[in-house]
């Protein structure tokens, strides 16, 4: 009985001690409420720790956590306003700004109550909503003013055809939006209402303007279509195109400094240019056959989208055009003779060039008045050890001369290179280098045309 009595007395002591300590704990620490700081006007946070500094930080963090939850909830609503393809355009920035805004908010949190009970510190932290709200309103007003100025400047530049300068201003305006939204979410959390702003200066509004801008840009041919020329010679008329922006009043405004590139429809590049201040770009083109019978050719001129943000690249409906030309065919015959350093003929390479001669509308015969004389050589090779075994890398070159049989004079020269890689066989790598010869059709056409000059 004596032992049980001691246990009972000890239990009662701890219970009474706990009840006494609990009774000394401030009511606001139990309820997270305080009459002097009503939740309608304040955010309240409680921190409890053995160390006063730690308790203060916990109380501040408690307030910050409540604000972060409210901001993130509001931002989810805002994000739903964006089109599916546009959400990623600002999401990462908004998340970054959320951390920054919450961090700034902590600086406005005040320590309202401090109480120590039995070695523990109880801290009450508060944020005065109306006091902090006034500062947020000023900051949001400044962001909105800057955005309005940037959008106004973007509109003016687009009306002058300075699309890329306009885009830079639109993007600068767009970059203001993440901070505006995060502060706007904080404003809503503090005030219970949304900050008033017109649609055209919101994220979706600015994106809509940019989309509309790009959807009214077009590329069109001005001159140079359907002309005739001799294979291998420069077409008499340049190919001229125009990039323009159609305004709301249907005015076609030339777009300044828009990158444009021209290539044959076999993929060979002709040139890269930028439009002039009136939106025009001009290309001088060597007539090269791009069909299989040497009677006509085509050039593809397209807008170079590299400088545009990805989400706008598909908005330009007419970004590529074809310009066709035709050939005045001259009856030229060629004999082809290509050998290696030992004098053995390379029939497969001769056949490759014979095909190109035919593509240019000319013919190949043994008694032709012009000879394409050539030799093939390996000019670089190495062995590569790899996990797959020894590999051979070879670079070959074919050098051609165009010779007039009547006097033996060389009229023109041409060179093509190729690369080959093969595991275990040098000869196979050499053959691959011959198969992979990079032949400029434009230069080869000019090489052949030398026979007619």
C-alpha cells in the first residue's frame, strides 16, 4: 500500500504541475487569437521554443506560412486564366517572385507579445494588414505604370514596322507581370479583394496582343518569279520579297530587319539577309536545276524564326514562299574521266557526276567536245580505338578540271570533299567518303556553264 500511495502522490504532483504550467501559458498561444489584434485586421503567428530568438523566428515563419498559402491559392486561380501553351511562359518566374514577396513581407511583421513560462518562450507575431497594404498598393501602381508605358511603346513601334523592337517592349512588359501577380495575390490576401486592373495590361492581355501582332505578319514575293535563265548563270532579275505587318486599318507596313533566308528546294543555302526599313529583301540567284530533268528550278524563301519566342513561331501563317524559274537549254556534251592516283577509273564517282550533268539538261558521251577530268585522293585519315573496336575515319577529295578538247585548255575547276567512318575496314571507310561527297549544285552548275562562255 505504501508503494502505491507514493506513485499516486507523484502522479498527482505531475498533474498539478502540468495544470499550473498550462494555466500560465498565454491564451493567445493556445488559440492563435488576440482581442487587441483581430484576424480581420491582422495575421497572427505563434512561436514556442526554449530560445527566445528561435521562438521569434518560428512566430514570424508562422505568419509567413499563412501568407504563402493564401498567395499560392490565389496564383492557382490566376494561372487558370492563361492558355495551355502560355502557362509555362510565366510559371517559373511567378514561383520565384512568390518567395521574394513572402520574404519582403516578413520584414513588416512585428513582435506583439513575449512571455516566458517555465523556461519556454511564447511569442506572438502580427502583421498589420492595412498598414502593409498601403505599401503594396504603391508598388503595384508603379508596376502597372511601367507596364502601360512599355505596352504603349510596343504598339507605336509595331505601327512603324519595327517588330523586333516592339517585341522587346512587350516582353519587358510581360516580365513585369510575375511580380505584379504575386503582389496582387498578397494584396488580395490582405484586403480580401482584387487590385483593379484592365485586361489589356494583364498577362493574358499582353500575350493576346503579341499573338495578334505575329498573326498579322506575312511574307510575299514581289518580283523575280517565272523568269528564264541559263543553268549555272545568275538570273537576270533578283528575287525580291517583302515582309509586312497588316495593321487594324488593313495597311501593309513593311517590317524592318526581319531575318530572311533563301535556299534551293534541294536544301542548299543561297543566302541569309535582313529586310530593309521598308520590309524588302533581295537575293541574286544562280540558276540551278532542282528537278530531275534540268528544265526548271525553285527557290524557297522563308522567315528565320530564331529570334522569336517559341510560343509565337507558329502564329505566322505565311512564313515561306516558293519562287520558280526555267531554263534556256544549250546543247552541251561532256566526257567524264575520273581516276585514283594509280590511274584506275572510279566508275561510281563518274556516274554520280554524270547524273548531275543530266540534271543540268546536258548529256554525256565519249566523243564530247568537253572533258571533265578528275582525280580522287585521300587527304586525311586516322584509326580510332573505341569500345566497339578499331574504327577507320577517312576524308577524300575529288578535284575536277573542265577541258576544251579542241585546244586542251582548262576552262574551269571544281572540288568536292567527303567523309567516311567504318568499323574494321579502311577500304569501306574510303568508299563511304566517296558516297558522302558534298557537292554544291550551284557551283557545279556554274562549272558546267563555263563551257558555253
